[in-house]
């Protein structure tokens, strides 16, 4: 039996797997680029509403928006096609792959499902566009890189949550309202400076 992970932050690949399972159950094909956007928006909205990160690790500002490198690596073999398989963990002692435990917190699961339902059918280009808002975390990170060294163009959770709360511009996307455009709490899309 698979052990459930009790509280956030969760392994980002476990959350990505859950996003994919929810989307599959609703007939929504999800590519790696779309998955990155949904994961980032879920993480950012969770930061704002719960005051804590949803996933461990970090997001980087790539060409097409925020990307979680560990999740990108787990699904890069799908290239631009819909993702069919799920990320696996690896036990270095036994040298065997194993299924990753899903998040068990009902609040987190409901949150993840809500993000998929609200944003999962948006075209990937629209998610990318939303993630590139002029004053959003992705743009702030990229703009800072022009004048100062930013290791890996990492988008900080602090910037993501403060930008979301402070920006004040609401965006309405198929019934999604009350969040700042370009912030992860809005609808943050991410792609890659590498190429997803």
C-alpha cells in the first residue's frame, strides 16, 4: 500500500501526478508546458490562500513562464504531446522505482482539483500569456536578471505571494476572478527557456 504524504509542501511530482489524474478523469489532455502552468498557479494560489507552499523545490523563469525543473525533467520525454505516464520516485537503497504518494490533505486535494477545473481547458498559449503579465513574478524575476545576477532565474515564493496580493488587478478567466493577472494566484503559466 502506498504511503500518503500528510501535509504540504508536497513532492512537486506527486502534485503533478494528481493534476494529471484529475485532468485525465475529465478528458483534458495535458502537455508538459500546460502542466507547468497549472502546477505554478496551484502553488501560487495555495501560497496566497493558505500562507504556505504547496510543493517543495522552486520554480524558475524560463522563456514560456515558470517551470519547476524537477517536474519538467520527470515529464520531458513527452515533449509537446499529452502526458500519458506518471512520475515515479526512486529508492537508492533498493535501486527500484516506486509510485509517489499522493497528497492526502483534503484541503490541498480540493485546491488542486479547483485549479484544474478552472484553468485546465484554457489554451496553453493563454496560460503562457497570463504568466507573462508585466508586473507578475515571472516578469519581475526576468527584469531583475537584466541588472543583477539571479541564480537560475529562480522565482521566490516571497515574490510570488507578495506580487499576487499587492498587484490589485483582477483577471477573469472562464469564471476565475479575484486574482492578480500574472501572479501565480491568478493563472500563472510557465514554459521554458530550454524548450518544453
